[in-house]
C-alpha cells in the first residue's frame, strides 16, 4: 500500500515538474517569437525598400526600352537609305558618298545590332522612309520629296507618296501654298507612348 502511495506521489511530482518545464518552454517560445517577429519585420522593411528602388529602376528601364525601339528603327532606316538606297540608285554622287559612308558604318552595326549586308529599304514602310528624309529639313515641297526619294533609290510614284502622307496625316504637316504643296514631319508626335502627354 505504501509503495502505491509513493508511486502516486512520484507521478504527481513528475507531472508538476513537466508542467513547470512546459511553462518554461512557453516563455522561450514567446521570447523566440518576439525576436523572430522583430527580425522578420526589419527584413520585410528592408525588402520593401529594395523593391521600391527596383521599381524605380524598372520604370526607368521601361522608359528607356520604349525610347529605344523607335530610335533604333530610325537609325536602321537611315542606314538603309545611305547604304542600300544610294548604292542601288543610278546617282553617281550618291554612290560615291555611300561608298565612303560604308567604310565608317561598322560602328553602327554593333550599336543598333544590325547586319549591314542584310539591311534593305524594302523592309520599311514608305511613310517611315519619308519621315527620316523630312527630319533633315524644316519642310519640303512634295515634288522635291519625290525627287529626293528617287535619288535614295526609293521606288515610289507620286500617288504612293501622296497616299502615304494622307494616310498618316497626324504625323505629317501638309501646307498648300499657291500651286505648291509643302510637307513637314511633326516631331512631337514621334515621342514614345509612355512619355507622350495625353490630350484631355
């Protein structure tokens, strides 16, 4: 009978000890959770700050990418006009200039990632070719534009030029003066969509 009572007493003592040990573990858990929460909060704050800086960099990247595409296209059309167009035309003066330009054109090949031997005028729409020519002057008579395009090797009739100007009237400014018709490129309309101001 005494043995049974001793056993029960020992069991009770062990349970009390386990409870005390359990309470001590709870304190450790609370302390650990508090430290972890503080650490994770600081980490979250640092990550949030990093994400904000990366977002700003991403926005700058997107803006640069939006500007890069039209700038690269403009350079490619310029190369096609100077190399493919002038060489293909019957203009001796143009051919001489294009030959000299080709010697210096290797730098452009790397800058805009293009193979000079593969670039051709027929890769680009007529209105974009007209755009690059008109960018060189404030304005030009339409008949002069036709003449210069032919010198650059662009095979386009007057009707096709007029049609391109009419189709893209938002990009071109056409001003009749007497019997003459002048045309100019609206540079403001060529801005990338991400930076162009919206009209209200």
